[in-house]
């Protein structure tokens, strides 16, 4: 991982030059649970001004090249302007974004990608929160000089989409939903910003024992890569319980969930 992020940082400085504010690492790589078989590399690039299309193209070519050298899930990165970081803007505008989900689009029609891959992304509120609590500055200005605190309501709204349909989606991706629900409950209950692994460990002391087997199985799949056959009836009951707890703990932010 280190050679990829180091090269990403150096190429960002080379391509953006004086327009670059900094490059920041977040996600599992800074939360002690990076797994090359299960994790991606999460990066935020902050610039001063809008980026010309030619510069976007040069940068995207580097990102795609490094993506091939990264973990199985590749690189996920966004380029944002400093003016969106402090004061924090929500939904957060971005200048450019990439993940493996968009790789084929870029390879097949890079000009179309460059012209259209710009807009607003609610997920950035969650990413900025991780950066503020656990992130690492790879180059440029320190985190506290660039990123304002993300308001609680914006962060909750940002993570809502990941779990809004948890009861239905848990059958398709049980490990992710099981552990992500623990992270969200840990935040709305105790104000904790945790990794999936930390969320699972936190949950042992905070949710009914009948669901502990699900947490153990999800943790085993996440940390060891072992295929698990989950009890789906129990998993759906767990998702219902967790969503009820999350909505209750949200208090005055409860309207977000409707």
C-alpha cells in the first residue's frame, strides 16, 4: 500500500503544482483494519481552484495506473476545492472522483468522463469526518488547517444511505451491513467514529447477546476472508433492531430517516 499512496502523493504535487493544498488518507488504511483483499485505498485531494480538463486527464491517467497496482478493491479518491472544506459545505461539491466502479467508463470514453465527473457527493461528509478524527496528511497543509468539523446532522444524513435499506440489503452483503450498522450506532449513541472492526468490538457490550454470533461471523469474514453462511432470519431481525436503535438515538435528527 505504501508505494501506491506515496506515488499518488508525489504525482499529485507534480500535476497540480501550486494549486495543490494537500493530499489526505482516510478509511481503513488509517483505522488499523486495512486488508488488501477486502479494503480500498481512500484518498482526498484538496485544491485551491477549479481544475482544467487537461489537468484532470493527466491526473486520471496516473490514478488509473496506480489503481492497477493497488489492492483488489483499488483506489477511491475525490478532488475537492478548499472552499468546500472550511466552512464545510453540504452536500459537498467535488471537482473529480474515481473508484473501480467507474474504471470502464473512463477507459472507454475519457473525454466524456472528464466532462461529466463533477458535482455534489453526500458521502464526502463521512469521509471528512474520518479525516478529522483519524486521517493522515500525506502532503500539504495540516488537516486541522483545512477541514472544518462536519455538523452532526450532515454526518448522519451522509451515512443514512448506507444503511437505510439494511433489512433488505443484508441478504446481499451481510458482512458489510452487519458491521456498518455497529459503526453507525456507535456514533449516534456514543459519538464514536470507528472502523468496521472497532464497531464490531464495541457492539459486544452494547447489543443483545443473541446477535453476538452474527458479529463474530462478520468479524471473521472481514479479518480472515473466510466465507460465512449467515442465518438470514437472524440477520434481518438484527438489522431491524439496529435500525430502531439508531433512529431512537438520533433524537431531534430523527426526521432524517423518514
